């Protein structure tokens, strides 16, 4: 649906990304952020697409869950849905791959999600 | 306040100090023990022995000078709002309160938990070999969590919106130290069913530390975990309930307590290390059912049975609920006899949450 909307003004279909934090001592699932590249400016969308591209998402999904040491650490759950399908990445907060940090920081701290 | 107390101890006879050290509240006890420790006499050994639950006749205790009973070795460090767990040390064993709430709560809570393990089960710290208790406070920025990192117990200050200071709940501290004990024993993998069993054991120890501290038996305990950590914004009694999993909170902001109390409602998910904080409701409820059926202080018989099961070499890192349940039955039979009401209570408790405890075969315990 949004893919067709997206393609009306850009050549790439959109990416929808959601970040949730789960686990921790309290075991609460908290949505930290989400975005849809179809609703971003062209430059912003390109930045996100590049971040996803360079992170090597399929390999990271294969390596999920990336578990940490000990117990009760937070887990970050990143869902990326695009033209190539849907990937679910799960990683302990102390095992976040460096290549994913910019994307996670963008989702956490960044702008309001796509349903804003 | 401290200078007044320090002045006071000079005029108090040691016998009164001893009584305060034995019977006072935490703060009094801490102060009296410190006051006594300046007096390097046999009195200190006697008080320490008494505090450590060493059963010895008075003259025997006097003879134990120099044979120190295990004492905690607490080291609290301050992450100062960063994620550095090797920040400056702010309080070592035997040092007076710092005035920083998180530091002093962590120090006291780790002491209560150490006492619990030593006095209830004769266990000397996390590894049963006197491992220092390392606590880290003020971890991260408004970090709403506490965790065990494999070496230390780490506490955040909470976000102030949903969760408050993590050191404010004794059962949180007991829970984290419990992860260390589980890691040192069965080493239950922190994922899926073995992870949920690991989580449940920490909730059990956390709850028992609190019950023992408050002097509550199985019938009068609240069986809640983290009842002090929600901010007033959240509509909830606690984070979890062993008595009634799934009912601890229900709030528009954080949702509803997702814990099942029966295998029928076991949640398959990739989140939360495969639902370790969700499915722990099942073994949590089994412990509650066993403890209330057996009666008395839950840390005595029922806790002892769970502890024996945890220490059984047949419990493997990938063991799930059923393996633990069988070993708990075996432990109850070993301690109280095959036809004992305790063994029957443990069997019933697991059956009632949908976990079978039929006669274990060697294969079912080891094959995975």
C-alpha cells in the first residue's frame, strides 16, 4: 500500500522499520520508535536506506538473537520490512553491532514515527 | 546524626551493643556492629557467629575467636550516569553509610541477601566460596533496569516516568544476586524455557529474601515482585505475582501483566530472550502452590527443595520446566520421604501448572 504511494514520487519502494525494547528486569515491551521511508524527505529516506544497506541486515537476522552475558539486560528488537521481505533482528543491549547503531539511534532519539 | 551515635556508643555497655547488633533494625544493627568492631575482643566473634546463624553454646562461641564465620565482602561502585561498571568505589564492606540512597540501599540489600543464603542454606555468597558482592549504582541515564552482568549486580535509577529507583525493592536485589547463584550452579541458558526457569528461580529467591526479612510465612507473604518500583503514574501492585501471574498490573501506558500461570498459555516469542520474563510465571506459580501447600516459612522447606533441585548435577544448562520439576520432586522425596506430604505437594504444584513430573527416565533428563 505504502509502497505504491512511495513509488509515485521515488523509484525505490519504501522501508518500514520498527524498534522495540523488551526484557529487562521488569520484562516490559516498549516501542521506542518507528518510521516509514515513504513519509520522509527524499534525502532522509536515502540516508535510512543506506544505513540499512550497509548494515547487512539479512546476515544480522541470521545471527539473531544476539545474546549478551548475564541476565535481565534489555533486548532490542528491530523489524525491517521492505521489498525484499521482512527481517527481525533481536540483540542484547550489550551486543548491538556497530553498523546498526546509527539506525537504532535514529529510531530511538530521532523524529516522531510514521504515524505522527 | 552519626556523630551523635558515635558519641553514644562510648557510654553503652557492650552487652547492650550486642543486643542491638542482634535485634535492632538494619541501621541500628549496622551501627552497633561497627561500634563493636572497634573493640577487637571475643565479643565480635560471638556477635558475628550469632548473626551468621552459627549454632554454638556461648562458651563454644568464645572459643571461636579467629575462626571467622563467612561475612559478605560488598563493594559498591558508582557509574555516575554512564554505562561504565568500573566507576569509582563509593562504599566497601564495613564502611559507614554514604548518604547516597542507591549506594546504601544496594549495600544493605546485598547484605540481607548474603545473610539469606548463608543462614537459610549455608551458602557462602554467589559461588559458595565467598565471592565479593559487587554492586554498581547510578548506571546509565535514567536507566529503568537492573541486571546481572556475569560478575556484578547493576542498578539504574529508573526513568522516573514508569519505573523508579531499582535499589528500592529488596526482592530486585535478591533477584539479581540469584542470577549469580543460578549461573554458578546449573548455568541455565538465558533463552526460552531454560531462561524462563532461570528467571523464575531469581523471582523465587528475591521473594524469599524479602519474606525472610519481613518475617512472613507462606500464608501471609504478598508473593509480589518489585512492588516498590512502579512510579505513582502506573496502575499496578508490582511487576509480577507468584500467587496470581498475569494480575500484577494493568495500565494504559505499559499494558497488562503478560504472565501465564499454566503451560496452556505458554508464550512463544523471540522478544525478551524468548519470553523469559513472561513464561517464568508458570514455574513461579508452581513454587507458590508448593509453598502454600507445605506451609510455614517458604524459605525453609519449599525453598530448600528448590535449592536442592538447582544444585542437582542432573539439571543441565538447557533443562526446561519438566526437568526441574522432576528434580524438585526427587529432592522433596530425598529430604522428606517418597510418601511425604511435601513430595506430594511438589508433585501437585507442577501438575497444576501443566508440567508433568512422572517418574524420570535417564533419557528424558539428558536427551535434548
